[in-house]
């Protein structure tokens, strides 16, 4: 099956993106980091070259910020639409899998999610029904599905430490097979800035680094 990477992204605007980092980076600094994270994620997805890469955005594809980012022409574009995060993820999953493709759902908060790891996730879907890359705060940075599974999106306590655990439980409850990868780090809170790639730290943080890259 073709594997489609779908990147969920919020417009990287001051006061809209990475708002929990504002105390550390300020309004504009947080927006700049959001842009850097998004550009990096798109580059890794394109480099993985495992199938189509789609940017699923909020609030609209028509916002001028997307042209400012000079994103690759190879990207497909879609809009997240209305609803809570679970409803929006479910719409994307249902649409892609109904078209006969497998899906890798990712955000742009995890700079250590590399092209190599995206390839490994795509390969896992040749052998498993689903795959997941957990993150250290209890969520996940990637969810891969060969078929739509509504239960992993419905009534999920998003932005809590139980998301990955509940997702895993709901997948296994369907007697699906699941490949779970080594947890990575999302960049959501000021204390997470130490996990940025070292080359980014002079620009975005004075906290120091135990970064993996």
C-alpha cells in the first residue's frame, strides 16, 4: 500500500502557535520556533520519500503565512476543518485510508523524528496493523494506520500523559498488531527546549542541551 505522511500543523503565528513557550521565548520567538519546527518536519518527510507528503493545516490553506515559509512544491495541501483534535485527526485518517493508502499522522513538535524513523514506521506498516512513536510527555509524535480506527480518536483526553497508553490499549483491544518505537521528545513546554537540536539552541534557548541531535 502507498503510505501517505500527513503533517498536522497550526499556522505558525505569534500568539497562535507554541503558546506554552511564550514565557521562555516571547511571542515572536515562539512563532519563529514554530516555523523552524514545521520547516524541519516537512524537510524530513520529503527526504523520507516513502509516498505523498500532505500538510493538513489550520485555520486555512489560504493564509499568507504558508507562502512566507517557502515550502516545497511537492507538498499536497488540505485543511483540518472543524471539531476537536480527535475529530480532525479522524477525518484525515478516514479520508486517506478510504482512498486505499496507509497513513502516518505526525505533528511538527518533534524535531528528533527523522526521515530514517519515518521510513522505519512506513516499513512497520508492512508487518503490523498500526505503529506509534510515543513521546516523553505521554503523547505520541507519530501514529501509523493501515485502516481507519475510530476508537483511537474519539473521547481521547488530548494533551495529557495518558494519550499514548490509551491509544495503545484501544488498538490492541481490536486485536490489531502494533509496533511501538522508542519514545522521543516533543517541544511543548519551556523545559523541553533542552531537547532541541544543538545547532538550534543559540537561537532559541539559553537553557542548555541534552539534545539527541
